C-alpha cells in the first residue's frame, strides 16, 4: 500500500505530507444526524450548533477550511463542552471505517500521533510544545481498537 511501516516506533508530530490522511481536513464521508458530510471537519463544525440552517451553511462550504471558519462563528449548543470529544470520536470512528484509511492508520504502528500545528490549537493538538493533543489521543485509541478487532478476526 504505502511505505508508512518504517514509522512503527517513532513520533508522528504533524498531520502533513504522507500523514495528511490523519487530518480532519482529509476528504472522507461521515454522517451526522443522517446527513453525509465530505469531511470530519465539516461534520464537527456542524455539530457545534443545533440550528439547522446554520448546519446547512456549513454543509455547503466548499472546503474544510471554510467550514472551520464558519464554525468558529457558530451559535454553540449549550452542551458543547460536554459532547465535543464524544462527537469527534464518533466522526473519526466513521472516517477510519473506510478500509483504505483504516489500513493507513494501522500502518502508523506504535508511533505517537501528535497533531502539531502553528495556528495555536492546544486543545486538539500541540502548538510550540504545548497542548492536550486530544485528536492524537483519540486516533491512538482508535488504532488500538482496530488492531484488537483485527486480532479477534484472525483468531
């Protein structure tokens, strides 16, 4: 498939280049409330609000970057802080259920996955050495779940 196996024991410190597929901007259809979005970023930004017309505007965005910009101005749902990690986890689970993306994630081996960035996101990633890296942590957990599922299927 690809030549990612060399990274079995190292750190993947940003989701660029051959690791761009780890980014929420990567095109992968996911569903939120029975609507299929073109990327995790689109769906995640739409999930921030319960306003259907605003969600439609995000759905109509031509790029994940445009969806992110619009989502920053979104009227936030009251429970957003309580649900955002579970929503992200569900969307990523859907994304990596696409076989080719599942295989790419598994090929990252045991590498730590760090969503390094320069735009100051210290919640989902790490910027200038600081951050909670929740996106990377969710991806590592998902990778382990997929490995265990494959192990059971092989037994």
